[in-house]
């Protein structure tokens, strides 16, 4: 969410930043609403002040025996009592309309984010690892995975498309991956959490899912929302709070199921595990002071990269252009893992610095230190960051495709052996 003062200070720069994000200029509409709101609020405040003054003057006039003045003041107070509520309601309506308009606008890109409209304009920063050379034609995971325990047919019969039923050795490997990732992120000083999977409107609004992306979420009959990622639960742990400086940075991680309707993605990645309605992910969230967030963004990206490197999965690091970033992000790195079955790099982690955008929506603040090293009386909004460390299903896909063998088996990388109970290879039909 944006500070209206930013728009007032430089409306042309604000509009230019919106256009860079692929949005329409909005400063004229925002400033018109802001002006109406401020005029109405001023009139309401002046009316309230005048009513208080007149009420006090009534007693003084009566004490002086000036009944005419007292009656005139009573009439004025009565009139103000009748007109002020409508004025206050109108001022609130304008304020709510302004907040709604601000809440619908995406975050502005950081200065070093490249221009661009979509993924074709993203910038490659680095690569790690060399894709394996196969002495046979590698397959996509959906083609050989069913023999290893990926059961798409049973899941479709139970739940419909874009669900997976995992059995035996495949389920064991999936569980091992989640535990391995959690342990790695714990070693990177992220505190493991087990947060709720159902959240209220306020939580979904706080991280930017509502109101703009309501169709992407699943809603329960009691009005709660299934989380699309643990970012929602973890980030909202500081909703409405005023933190002390020594509580920052706060680093949280969780392995949870995630639920997405995938609205608007018809025809995309319909086979296999790439795009599911239900999947698991290890989420990374950080709450920082403003001067900590840029370095934290680099550190979180490194924490996600370390998982891929431990599993010896080739990947590349991409800096997203302004037009390809998520709604709440001001800067995003994507990690794309090599999938030999597709002969392509595919996203496996997205790590974003949201600045104070989510914090404003959540009213999450902290007390910085003053020049004497004491907690200031003034508060500032925290910065929030989030990312995948990693998406378990997509990591499973990467393992299956990169470690597949000609006979349909899949070797398990050594880093996972302590987590698989002695399982070192997936065998067809096992």
C-alpha cells in the first residue's frame, strides 16, 4: 500500500513508476479523492470545534443573563449536531475510497529493477552447475513418474485435475525433501514455525492477496481463506504490532501445504507436478528495519540457492523486470532449475523484497534507535521479504528429471540419504 504523501510530493514520478509496473497512471484520481477527503475532514473538524465553543459559550451567556445569545447559541449547536454526522460519514466514505484505490495499486519497483513487460525481459544474473549429458533421451517426470509412485489418475478421481496422489517410495522422497529443506533453513538462522493454514480477510489483505487476487484463492464456508503460501501466515505474525529495534531482523520459515485455484492458467503445465491446486513449500519470511532489507534479500536468495547446490541441481538466477514482478514486490530474484525433460530452466523459487508495502497494509511498525542509541518515540514501518526455500513439488520434479536413469529408476542425491531411511534409488514398481 502506498503513502498518499508520496503521490502529493511528486505525482508525475508516481505515475511514471506505475507505468513501469504495467499499470495505468493514477495520481489525478488519487489526488482528487485526497483533496475531497481533506476538505470534508477539515469542515467536520471545524464544525466540531465550533460546537464545543458554542456549548461552552451557552453557559457563560446564561450566567450573564443574556438569554437571547444563549438561545441563538443553542440553535447553532442543534444545527451542527444535525449536520456534522452526515459530514463525517461523507469524509469517511472519501477516505475509504482513497484507501481502496491505493490498495489496488502494485508496489513500485526499486531503482535497480530493469524495465520490461514480461518474463522475456528478465535479466540473467548468474548460473550454477552444468546440465547433465544423457546417453539416452531424458523424459519428462509425468511420463516415467507413475511407475515410481506418482499417481495422477487416483488423485483426479478423488479431487479432479491438478492434484497428485503419491505412494510408497515417492511419498517418502517428498517427505525427505521437505525435512531436508527445513533443516537447511534452520541452519541459516530461520526460526521454524507451524502456522495456520486458514486465515481471515485481514491477513490476506495484509500481504496483498486481497482484494485484487480473490479469484486465485480458495475460500471456506465460514469466510476464511486457505493460504496460497505460508508467506501470508508468517508475515502477518507482526500484523498491527510495534516491534522493538532489537527484535529485528526476524527470520521465519515453515513447511506447509499451499492452495491455489490457478485461475487464468488454463492450458498451462497441465501435466505433472509443475502447477497444482495443492502443493507443499518451505517458505522464508523476514521482517527487517528499512536499512536491513537489501542485504536480507541477498541473504535469503543465497539460502534458497544453497538448497539447489546441496542437491546438485543446475540453476540460474534471474532479476525480474518491473512488468514480471508480483503485486507486492519491489524487487524479485527468481531461481530457475534445469529440467532436462523439458530442455528448459523453470522457476523453482521466487524471493522478493516488498519494502514497506505490506507493512503499511498490516500497520506493522518498529521503534528505531535515536542518535543516543535509545528507542525513539516515533515509529517507522518495517520492511518485509518472502521467498521459497524451496517449492517441494518442483524440487521433486527437478530431482526426478535430473537423476533419471535409462531403466526408469532415479538415483537419490547423497545429501538426502540421511532423510530417506536408507533409500538411495527409486525403482519402477517398488
